[in-house]
């Protein structure tokens, strides 16, 4: 019997290492990023420092993801609740429940931003009602998230390649064609003149804090990689995955920042909900590149929401199935349980997305960053210090 062909990248051709790295990539570079909204909100709006701070942000991102994945692999904690109960130890009664709240905030921001981005893009392209556009996005998210970690990882690999290729196709020609505008924007930022969307001073301290806050709220998504650790066979795979995370994420962010500088002082940016579309429509080959960037934005939106929703669905389903007394009972209703929880959290993200993209990005992500600082950053640091001291005692 011949094997069925699939549009997804075969896991035998795409190494597990790259699959894991791409899960992290599609989680970070989703709706808010692909639209350009995050890039302006947390980097470009703070001045010339936006060109160097991605090194710090992506370095911290990869380092903390590496530590979380390594811990999940060693302790066999393949969903975020079992991970939390293990790493928090005696404080798990409080801290694990706090992280549950953090994850719900993440579902309500990152997934909602994904819906809002995809919806806004479809609305701009086809003139359909916004709510209907978010329903269309929701159907795609539900179907992909329904079928578990293998499909999510394959989709992440496929979408990551498409997103990276799309970014290059869209941004490189515009960077070349609009280089004088980019250089002029960089010069104006270096002299202290802020962009159209900015109300900041351009001070390094503010820029640094914004970049760190960006890292904090991205750290909340570390839990989407725990479920992938069940397929890891050696710690070296985790090390390589973390390196590829940094390479892919830094490249995509830096390329996007440089490209978006071309429209940093364009007046219409002030009223745009999708800054990346402003870049393309003011650049070269708008007729060809506008559909490409629109597809890219929609793919990024779907990928983030799928990863987020899949993570909480795995946690909920595992919680129920651990109470069952036989493998037969677990297997019998597994898909049905996945479907119920996937529908619940897809609808939750859809409902929040009705507030609009910029509102979700501006308010929601800041709260998520503060929550992640308490529930992830501090515990990870404490745990790593204790582990290091014990190893060298």
C-alpha cells in the first residue's frame, strides 16, 4: 500500500530538533508579531535601541526554554500542570495554581491576538465582517489543535518554513528598495526623534525594560514545548533545539524590525491595525506581496493559537485520563475529550478577540509579562541556582 502524501513536513525528513525549535518559533512569531504590532509596541517605539535588543530578548528566550525543556525531559513532566507540581515542590499548592492563572491569561492574550490578527487581515483583504473573519480563523485552529502533539509539531515545522520563506520574500525586496527610508528612519531615531506610534522618550532604560517585558510574556509559552519532550530520546536534542530557536527567532525579529523602519514615520501608520500591511502597500510589488504577507500573517496567527490551545488541552485531558483505571478507557474517548476541551478554549480566545488586535496587544501582554515574572522567571532562577550549588557542593 502506498503511503498517503501530506502537505505537512514529514517528521522523518524534518528532524525532531527542528520540529521542537519550530514549535517555539511559531508560538512567538504568531499573530501579534506577524502583524508588526508587537514589533512597534515593544521595540521600534523605544528608539534606535530596537536594533540591538533582540539579541538579549532571544538569548534569554532560548536559555529559559532550554532549561524548561531539559527539566521536563528529565522528570517526565509532559504537560504544564505536572511540570509545575514538580518544579515548585512544597509551594506547588500555591504556585501551580498561580501558573494556571498565568496560562489562562496567555490563552486570553496570545490566542486572542492570533484570532484578532487573522480576523483583521481577512477583513482588510475581503471586506467581510470582523466577527465572521475570526470564525473562519477559529475553524482552522480547532481542526489542527484537535489531533494532538504530533500534528501540532508537524504543522509548526511546515508553517515555520513557510513563515521564514515568506518573511524573506516580503521583507528583503522592501529592505533593498526602501533602504534610503530605513537609513533615514534610523538616523532620526538615533537623534532622538520618536516614531509616529511612539509616546516614549527614547531612553535606553525604558527600551531595555520593554525588551525584558517582551521576554517575560513570551516566557509564559515555554509550557507548549513540554508535551514535545515525550518524543525526545537524548538531552543533546534539547541543546540543539535551543540553539536553533535562537538562530531562527533572532533572524526573523531583526529582519522584521529593519523592514518596518521603512514606515516608522509614515502618517497612515497611526491608524493602521496591521503595520506590516502598511509596509508592503508603501513598498515595491504591492500587488504581489500584499497577498503573500496577508497569508503569512494568517499562518502566523493560526500557528500561535494552535500551540497555546494544544498546551492547555493536553493538560486538561491528561488530568482526566490519569484518573481512569485502564488504558482501554483512556484510548476509547481520547479524541472526544480532546474535541471538547479544544472547542472550549477556542471559543474563549474567539470571544476575547472581539475587543480588537491593538487592545489585546497593548494591555493583555503587559499583564502576562508580570504574571510570568512571578510564576516562571523567579522560580526558574531559584531552581537553577539551587541545582548548581548542589552539583558543586
